[in-house]
C-alpha cells in the first residue's frame, strides 16, 4: 500500500476518478469510453463498485459507484474511498485527480475521502526486521477538481494523518511506549505543529501536586508515571475557558496485584488508546481544526505493573480534592489515574467542559461491542453534541446511565468511595459514577468508554490493528464548537 497521502496540486494525474450514482446521469466529464463502460449491465453504480477504462487520450479513468444519491452518507463515501485506495494501490498509481462532481461538492464528502485514503495507507508493521521484505515507499498525491470537495479533501488528509498518528502510538509495544515515551511524543508533536505547548508533570512534582492516582498505579513499574499537559490557546489575552480533554494513558495494564489472566492480558498495550486519541486530536487541532477557543489535553500516563512496592487491594488513597478511595481492585486502575486528571482540570484549568476518553471497562464491550462507545453524561448539551459528532464522524456513541444510584453503589465503608464494587454489576456505569466524584458539579462533564473500539473492525479498515478511534469523534466535536462559537 502507498505509505502516505498528500494533498497536492500535481498537474498530471495517473488517473481521473469519477463517482457515479444509480439515480443520476453519468457526469459530463466522463470520456466516451468511460461513459460506455458505466452504462454496461455489469456496472450498476452500487456502493464501492469500481471499474477502470483506458481512453484513447488522457489518463486512465476510474469509475466508482456510490449507490442512490438520496441515501448518500459520509460513511458510504469513506468506505468506497477505502476500496478505491486499494484499487489505486494495486495499480501502483501515484497521482490521482477527482473529477468535478456536483453531488459530492461538499466539504464533508471530500473530507470523508481524504480520511478514507489516509486510513487505508496505515501499515501496522511498524517494526519490520531483517526478515520482512522492504515495502514500496510511495506518497500518493490527490486533489479534487471542484472547490468545496477539494477543501474537504485537504481537511480529510490532515485529519486522517492525525488518526494514523494515534494508531501508531497505540500500536507501539509497551517495552517502548512507556509514560515518558508518551511525553516525548507530545514534545515531538509540539515541535512538529505550531501553537501547542507541552508540560510534563513527573517525579517529585507528582507528589507536590498530589496526583495520587498516578503515584499509586505507576509505583510498581520501572517506567515512572507522568501527567502530560498539552495546550492550544489561540488568544491568551481573551481569557476564554478551555475545553479539557482527559485521556487514559495506561501504557500497559497487567491488572496489578489483581492480576489479569493469561488470555486477558495480551493486547493491553491498547490501554493507552484514550490518551493516544487525545494526542491525535491535538495534532488535528493544530493542523486542521484550529479552534477559536483554548483546548487543554491531559494524558494520565502510568504503567499498571507488579512488584513488591505495588499498591494493594485494601489500600486507601486520598485525592487532591479530598475524596478518599479504597482500592478494592488494582485492575480498575484507569479511573484512579483519570481522577487525578479530572481534579486537575476542575481545580487548575477553569474549564468550559471536561471530556474524558478511556478504555475503561470490559463491561462496555459486553454492552455495546465494537458498534458504539459508551457515552456517560448528565449534561444535555454535551449529549446532543456528541451524538451529532458521532453521526458525522462515523465514530458512534450510545448513551449509558450515569446516575445517583450508581454513585451510591460506589460508597465505601472505610473511605468515601471504592474503585470497584466487589461482586457488583454495571461496571461501565460504576466507572462513570466513580469519575464523576472528581468533577465539580457545575462543570459540564462527559465520559467516553471506548474499551471495545481501540482495535479495528475488519469491514471498515483494510488492515487488522489499532483503529485510532476517538480522534475523528473529538475532532468533529471541536470543529462544531468552533463553528458555533
Ligand atoms: N483496561 C481494562 C479495561 C478493558 C478490558 C479494556 C477489556 C479493553 C478490553 C480496565 O483497566 C479493567 O481492567 N477494567 C476492569 C474493571 C473491573 C476490575 C472493575 C474490567 O472491566 O474488567
Ligand atoms: Zn485494568
Ligand atoms: Zn486498564
């Protein structure tokens, strides 16, 4: 597969791509040869159907079916784009132009194609050794010949690039991707993109700031924990409140002393996927979205490991907001580090709203599979915004309960709350209820449990591996806020 995608004005395409609909006449820009191919019974313009013709003059033409135009969706366009990308790769083409198309001349469709192409270019074999044949390094160059479509395409290329950045982070093995490595990635991002500043809270400073969740979850690992703060602030003099995004960044989750089983542990390098989504969206913030309000990202990074100093079930810890927590299960560690991030967000950042995203519970995987992430919020505006962002981005969320009933369930006997109710049920909602105890009541708050989504669904992505889930959802959420601000 081509190894990257760029939006470029290269004047000589290897192929001109036309999209066709079942209910519309073929566009005028088609060559006679392409027109006769499109009218053959074998080609019926169904979504994702592809044919190729070699006209007597000009570049080859690729015709791609998109079905009924009245049922056209961003998802259908993105899926067709992925199929098209595979075809383009099989033919080893390097420069693609998309023909004018009035039905597709909208930002969102161009964006879906740019994203689709980027998603297709990702290769999970990030560490090829001497026994892997070297792959072709080709950067595919694309542009569209109508204005809004082309604008969208450029945006999509940028967004998809941020998704792939996130995927590379998630996929990086835990012997490399430890908390301070994540901090290095944030620093690299801030040198690569303009407008981001990074601060890393680690070592002594974690003690001084009472980031007690990090200290405890990370204490049994030789890779020390840290909290990574990344800020986008377009106008510091405006004193606007930031949107704060908090991402669970557990670089490996063994379960700690409440150890996971030999089948439950493999794959837990993905337990940093929430933080990687947040870092990915910060790349999109600086490169593409450029929101007109500040955004603060907090990555709560620790490795949940085991040694003689490990925190124990029965330990009680006190958070910087005064809440005491009895650890009943060291495998419910995500909420312990996130709680530091939420306290920090509310006490230090004066937030407009706080959103956390995390691979938090197996319970949400049981409930929603890989179809939806769980969305937990008591705030109507955030509910509406995330449902809309889910629909538009193709990264759907489904609301699950965050209620006083679940908060009551979390009450402890020696402490205010426990981190997991022994023998309890509704683990995804327990997690959400726990987290809400660290958010000031006036602050609009949403929790996104994406435990089922850090890995790809095969029908959607050409390769098995990390999905980068959450980048597109958060990007759409921030884009819509910026447009309405
Ligand atoms: N990282 C896991 C959640 C998870 C499970 C992510 C499966 C992806 C796939 C989390 O830290 C965890 O272990 N959660 C426990 C919580 C329980 C002990 C309260 C769980 O869901 O089993
Ligand atoms: Zn765990
Ligand atoms: Zn975990």
